[in-house]
């Protein structure tokens, strides 16, 4: 398999390793700080200690375990508190990235580094040779804002040791030479207890090669079966039962702000970075963002929730920023923001297919921004698509979120001539005179009409089980105005009588 080690079971593994993960998780959503020396503190003040830092801080001489007082002696050093919430989001994004190359991914991360092992056996036809796959894997991790390294090996534990100990960005292992590749690596790449570390130091054992050269029986006699396991690790021979990582696909980004934010412009800058991460993760799965829910944690512990859903799923970052801007401007938080969470619902990236003679729909970006501006003026409950309610009550409808249809039917139907009608909103009251229980004449807009033909009544009632019960009778009338000058005007209309309060209203005019 392209010259890479494969044992009798045909195994091949790629190990993805990102060290100083707390610092990388913090800088992932703060791109403006990536060129600065940054250190992460954990613990309660004033007993905070350094737990992670980037390469620029390391060049300044920063060491793990330094206190806040010691760090104050360094100039131009950015100090950030450790955020478990941001680390969880970055960890989920990295696992999601790894799962894009193989369904078999095992998470081996600890608190200070991200580490996962990917079973890449049989993926050559999809992604090419293993080095090509690993380069693409590291490229996608870099897009997510995480700098990582990778190792390729035919043994699970050998891949982990090589990724931890190698200084190369991509470390391949020659077939059948696991012991030679692991020999120069220090013992710290193994998960070894402090007691065994001290014992090996007394024996003068400092590399995996020296550990692998020890006789197995004598090592077991002194350290027990743990000695045998460590020797197999050093030789790249320890078998492993693969436990794949399983998690539902969830687009979520979290961030704790360094200080409370009150200005909307500053908040939108942070939201833009988080949106970019969500869009990259969705695009990697050929998906788009169908809706975005913003959860703003305010001072005092309350949470401000808002959901934005455009007409069509989209990955346009500027469109999402504009929609979130308009929504938060219309519904601002009532206190300063200390943390925020962005959760997106994925949707398909399908295009709208129109017929050859169908009218062109407006551009989704312009349509969504226009709808958002209208909602900001009239309110969310007054914008949408009208949908009839499941009732026979006249003029009963509700508003649902506007959606652009994905397809247009090209079937042409031939219909007969239809009568056009104009519905009056709101209906106008009229005065009606009855003869034999049907309308004989009425006064509409200061003009009297004599009924020539009356069709009806059509009775309807409903909601009798509620307080808002209703009952009406409908009449379709043909009437003429009785003008003294002899000019007669014909009127075709629809009158409705409310049987609860015995009132008459003009609801429609027929052309």
C-alpha cells in the first residue's frame, strides 16, 4: 500500500496530534492575537499558573507552571484565562474534521493536547496515497485554526508515539521498521508512570530504543506485565482493540469573552469569526447553514436567545452577519455579554430550479435582508407567508416563515374563465332591508341598491367548543342602484351576516 507498513490484518493508521491545545483553542476564535505571545492561565486567583502557551511565548522563555507574578515580568505578553467551553468546541471541530476521512476514528486526547488516531486502511481510492491524505487532513485542520502534525504507521501505538516525538509535520514510518523509527524517541512519548520513569532513569534508559533492547524475561521479572507492555510499545508491537468515536453531527461554537461587551459592533466582530468556523465545517460536508441560533450569556447569569432563519440555506458569511446585525439591533440584549454560543442547523445547498417561462425570483441575499428590515419595523409576527388554518371560518389564516420553493411545476393546466373578486379588508358595515328572510335592498357607501338576484344563504359555523365560536350566513347578490336620474349601476357583491350579533358586512366585490 504505497510502501507503508501494513501488518497481517492490513492495518494502517494516521495519528493527528495538536499540542498546546488550550492555547490553540483560545487563538482559534481570536485571529488578531495569533501573531502575539499568548499564554493561558488556569486556577483561581491569585494562585493562577501557566498551563499552555503558543510558540512566540515559548521563545520569550515562558515555562509551564509559572505564576501570575512571574508572568508580569514579561513585556508584550497576552494573558488569557483557560476556557473549557472553547476547548470543547475546538475538540468537537477537530474530531469532525478527522471523521471526514474515515468513519473509524478513536479519540485519545488529554487535557493539554488533542490526539486522535484514524484508521485509513483502504482509503487510497478515495483520497490517494497516505501522504496525500495526511496533507489534506492537516490543511483542513489549519483552516479550522489549529496547527497540528501527523504520523503514519501500521501499528496504533506506534503512530501515537511517532506523532508525539517527531519534530516533522508529517512523520511516515517505513514498513517493518517500527523499532528503528521509534528507537531515538524519548521515553516521555509513552504513557508511563513517574515510578517507572524514575526506575528507567536509574538504569540509564532514556530512549525507546534502549527500552526495546532490554531482555523481555528479565524486564517482566522486575516490572511485571507492565514491563512487557512498555517493551512492546517501544518496539511498535503492542496490539490494540480499536474503539471508534461516535457522536452526532452538531454545528456549535462557544466563546467566553475576555471582558463584558456592550457595543453591538464589537459583538458582531466576534460573531463573524465564529460564523466563519461554522461555515467551514458545514461546507466540508457539502452543507449550508439553514438557521443560526445565538445564545448570549449576560451579566447576572441570564441568557438572551435569538434565532435567524433565511429563506434558503446559505454559506454567505456577509449575509449571515447582516441578518444577525438586524436581528440583534431589533432585539438587543438587556445587559453586557460575557459569553456566547452559536448553534447552526445544517441544510442542503440545492439551487432553485425555475421553469422556462416562470418569473424570476429575487436574489436570496437581497430577499432575506429586505425581510429582516421589514421585521425590524413591523415585528416578527407580521412577516411571513399566509397559510390557511384548518377551519371553515372566513378569512382565517396564519403566518409562517417565508420559504422559497425548490422546484416549480411545469405542468400547464387549462382552466375556464374565472371571476375576479376584490376582498375588502376590513369588511364594511352595510344596512340591509329583508323581504321574506332574504336581502331586498341595502345601503353601501351612501348609495342605495335594490337586489335583483340573491343566491344563498350559505351557512357556516365553528369553534363551538371555544369562547370564540362563530356562525355566519353568506349571500351573493346582484343589485342595481336606484338613481333618480335614471343612471343605474350594477353591483355584484357578497354580503355576510354575523348570526351572533345580527350585523351585516360587505366582504367582497365581484368584477
